[in-house]
């Protein structure tokens, strides 16, 4: 595990996690194989080069389907609120469920992050920091919506909105 204060980058083999939630925003990138991710009552199968953002305080489970390699990138919620200045923002980024958008830039950045994480060829972490910020910038520019968006209002229930309010007060 590499932790860069506001970021955590982990590479998992055969990733399986029981139902849980966390305040961090998590991006999953499937390097090899496939995984099943359950968000609320919906199961998504992510295959090689699929990406999925799991927003803060969303209950989810992750289960490897056979052999898999998955990169998990965690963005600290408080840092996101500070950077974005919008505490009620969500990311809708799921290449397994939405083929109408291009995810090529996100996938390319994820590949570069995985490569840098695994090889550690540089003397400093500057490059991986820059890639993580560039990835965040791409997410904000192309996949971020606020809670007034109708898609958010329809898909997030009162408990999750309460979690957002708690985060905002915090």
C-alpha cells in the first residue's frame, strides 16, 4: 500500500471485500480478469480496463471472479471537499454500465498509475502524485455531478443523503 496523505493506491490480486462503506471516494480499475461489485441492490461485472467510482458512504461488496488484478485508488473525502469546494458532489463513472461515454483517458491514467506504483523507477513520488491529480481532474471535468442532478436524486436514498449531510457538517 502506498499512501500519499490524500490518496491511497493499492494493487490487489483476487480482491474480495464483504459489504462495507467508507468516507473515501474509491476508483476501481480492473487490470486483469474480472470482479463483481454490488452497489446497493445492483451487481456490476467489471472486466479488464473497466473503471468504477464508488462514492463516499455507499455500501458495496467486491468479489473476484476467478483470478484478477485490481487497482484501488482512494481519494480522501475531506481533501475532495477542500479541493472541489462542493461537499455534495458525486461521480458517475462506471464503464461497465455506461457505454455512451469514452473512458479511454481514465483507463490510460490508471494504467500509468499502476505502472508507476509497481515499478517505482523514479527517485521521488512526484510523478505518481501528478498522475493522481490528473486523474482527479479528469473525474471532476467529465464525471462529476452535484446532488441536484436528477440521476442522483433518483438513485440515492435518504440514508445516503443523510451521510452527505453528516460529511458536510463534519
